[in-house]
């Protein structure tokens, strides 16, 4: 799923600075599931903004709403009336939803209240781990179902590098927690699958033109396009 | 800052600072480890240009590095303007390379974003683009003036650099192009070379915007000239090179002469006419002649345009 | 601050413990401040971040949750969830210009009538020291706002028998704060 984290409150304040009618717009799909930008979190942010405005002695109206999916325009019609009334929309959707709103309601000012950070897997309640880089050319069929593009800190195609120690990567998370060495995991799982010979061959350089290095991507399903 | 008040004290900087009309050329390094190619090109241009751009994996095609070729041209008596693109290096490499270039005597650098990988011979490559050209200019300026790396750490000896940038007056949105140059000046660019100009009226219009913002007084502007070898080159540039604006009358003019030497003569004549016209535009401090794989045309063009001898500024 | 500052404090009290403890305190004729306005929850695990914020936004001078002793929750971990939410609100408040001490989490059993009175007294003293909530507005009832915010989870009020805390004389009309910002 797509995950996002709320921006620091000060940054949010800067983004809406000078506007007196703010609509906090949540999205009840991915960002709601990752507990960042659903209707509940939109209501909390709206309450905080009202308190802050009042504490600063500013006259600011802050409302909140949520779309079922901000990334699909059909769902945006339902919140269009509230958007119309606002000077600025503070979207809590992922980067897709925010841009979808900005495009649908252009030139309405739509600003992000969250930082979209990854395609993550929920490890346990309220913990997500990055699992996919949307690189456009999946290699995990040969890497035991473990993605070296995002789970190896160097995106190696032929790992592990010399920094792998006790199954851990030489890099740690910003919180200084250990990160599993993806290539160590790949090696262990390939062995368990009896396929370790896959580690013997040199994997060629990746075709990054299929990722964002090739420019903005577009996907069309001809067979499903409306006739 | 050098002892005599120059930023880098390069020949190019001195010529421009003295108010002389500058001439720069361009050399593309070869796609092989053949060291003689650049030597020959340098010898061809010696005495005809104040400095020569050394392209950096031009059009995203792998070639000898701009640093190595830059050192080579300097060894052959022509000052180098080392091009540096953001496509192939992150901020560590771009800082390491400029320090290395400086140690080897290179004083001019041209900061570019770089043509996209998809235009070159390794379209599957990952584009680095850690910084963009504007941030690259700022990083080099801070290294030079503040003795600071991009991270803020200090260095004991700063690289002496004359920092250049490029701008394309023919790209869109047209109304933003002069403002973008203004941003590059704010970031720290000392000189600027334009994309090749074929549409002179449009360039003049752009220069009006530049002058209205007073930018011509803040940066040295070198107008880009590309001599056309024939109608094929004109059509190719018009139809296939992004960001180049070749008016139909130029294509027609090149088509009106016979292929081969007559067309080449016409191409050089056209280049000379354009240099003379551009030199009259207020705010144009020089020309940048990009004779792509036709460096041998440069001496004649420079001479016919009345730009010889090249000034020697102490 | 004015000496005559009488804070309004909202208590989200668990039906199994703190609410019963308040009842017991009343029966025991224990004195505790009349600043306390209770909202009964089936478990403090039902407490949400927004309930605490709405109460403060409407001008409550302090808000606390009172749940069962840790390890004694009728629903196993409800009180632990409540503590996390209170702690989260403590982190949010400085950003909007309020002191984190205006919210708190307490634990007690239904048999701890004196503890209920002690907590109410202690928290009231804390809030008196902090002074009034700057967001307080005339005509807006924090208790009504908190009740409205928690309407889906709160249990109906029943006056604790013999409660020493009488209802404040002039309860503002039960009106939740609107979504509009600071009123005049």
C-alpha cells in the first residue's frame, strides 16, 4: 500500500499562511489505512489549526472533509462544494490524491499536509516496511521474492556488498535501527528453495528507463479502454 | 578571488572583464581512448578562441571525460571551459571533480542539467540528477567564495572558478526564460552561453526582456552560433533537436545552394552575418561558436567576422 | 492569574473504575473540587484524540482520562490505549500553543474513592497554576463540546449518588462549538 506521514505542524502552518478559509481534506483509502490522512486525522488536524489560529488571535475558518479516494475524480464531486468555499485545500492524501485534487479543482490552491514516503507492507499494527520501488521491471522472481531495488540500500543487482555483517546492512535507519541485508535474505531463501545457483550468475545492469529515469510513466490498458 | 581581483583569473574572465568581445568555441571529446582527437581540435582552434567548451558526455553519449579532455586542450595552448552535467554525478562526484579539475589547472566551468539519458547511447541508465543546474552553480559558488562544501563543511583551499551557465532563449514558456537566467545569476553564474541561435528576431526579443531586468549588467552573455554544413544539418536541427528554433527561411537559404563546398561556404557566410548582427545587440558580450564536428570552420568564421587577433589581457 | 479562577475540567471516566470511584468518594463525603465535569465511557479505550482536542478547543482548562489500574482493564488494554492517546495529545499541544500539562492520564480502581478525590484536587491545582485556557470563549461549553465529540462512545450521565461536586450553577446551553474558528 501507499504510505504517508504527516508533515511537521510548522510546515503545514507555512503552507496555509495568509489563508482564512481552510479545508482539510482527508482520503479514506491508503492514507486512512496507514493512520495518517483519513477523515479521523483530518478532523484532528482541523482542530489543531483552529486552536492555533485562535491562540494567535487570527480569524480563520477550518473545516474538514474526506473523499473515499482523492485519486479518482468521480469521488471528488462529492466534496466539490466544500472545496469551492475554501481559500486553500490542505490535502492529506498521498501525492497522487493531492495532484488529482489540484488538477480537478485548478487553479484552486491545494497543498500537501503529508509526505508520501513509500510502497510499504504492514509488518504489524502501525509499522510499515518499504517493499517496492515501482521500478517497472520486477526482478524478484530470481531473488526469492525479496526486492533488491528498495531493500538493498545500494540497489545492487549482484549483492551482497562488503558491508553485509551478521545478516545486517551497513546502513541503519534514521532511528539507528538495524536493517536486514536484502542480499543475505535472498541468499538464505534461495538456499531454502534449492535455487542458490541463481546467485552465481551475473545479473546485468537494470533498465532504469522503465523507472522514473525514463521520464513520467503512463500505463494504458487498450483492452479495457471505453469504446 | 585572486590577488588581482578576478574570481578565477582565467583568460575568458579577463577578456570579458576588459570589455572585449569574447569568442569561445566548443570541442566534443571522442568516443574512444584516442588522445590525438582532442589534441588536433585544440591545435585547430588555438589563437582563434579565448576558451573552448569541452562537452560532458554530450547528448548523453559516452565520451572521454570533460576533465581529461579539458586538461588536454590546456596542454595544447587553449583554455578550457569544462562542462559539468547533473545527469551523471551526484553532489559528491561533482564536488570531487571540480576540485580535481581545479588542481589540474582548469578555471572555467559550465554548469548544465544535461541532455536526458533517453537521447543517448545508454537509454537504460539511471539518471542521477541529485542537483539541478541552478543548485550546481550555487554549490560551486559557495565552494569558491565561502570555501564551503555543499554540506557546509569548510575547506582550506577553495577552487578558483569562473562559473558559467547555459540558457535557451527559445524554450518555453518564453516569458519565464529571462527570469530563469535571473535565477542562475542569483545562484552565482558569472557568464552565460545561449543555445544556438538561428531565429535572431526571437533572440533579440529575449534580450529585450533580459535588459529590462538589467541582467546584461550582471552576467556576461555569449550568443550561441552554429555554422550549418548544409541543408541536411539545418533540417535535422529544425526537426530533431529539441529546443532549437530554425526558421524556414534559413532552411530555404541552405537549400538554395549546391551541396558540398558551396553549402559549407554558405553556412560559414551565414554564421559570420549572424555574428555581426548579434554583436550589435546591446548586452551581448561575445559569441560562442559551436561547430559540432566541424571545428575546422571556426578559424575562417572568426577571421571573416573581424574578430582577430584575439586579445591578450594581462 | 486571577485568584478567583475556577477552572473547568473535563474527565473522561471509565464506567468500571473511575466513575464508580467518584460515586464512592461522594458516598464517603470526600471533598473534591467542583471543577470536575465527567463524561462516562464504557472503557477509556474508547477515548479518541479528537475528544481531548475538542474539549480543549472549546475552552476546557484541563482534560484528563481516568481509567482502570494498569493490568485491570475490563477489556484488557483499553486503559493502555488511552494513555498512548493522551501522550499523543501532549505532543500536539505545544504546537498549537497550549501546555501539554493540560491533559493527563490517571489510573484507579472502583474502590479508590479517596484516590479519585486526590486526583481531582491535584489536577485542579495544576490547572489553577497554569491559568485559564486562552481558547476559552463566552457562550461555549467545553463539557457540551466534549460530550458532543464523544457522543458515539459516551454512556448516559447518571449523577453519582451523593456526589460532593454539584453541577455548576450556570451551565451554558449545550451547544457544541461549530466548525467555525474563533468566534468574537
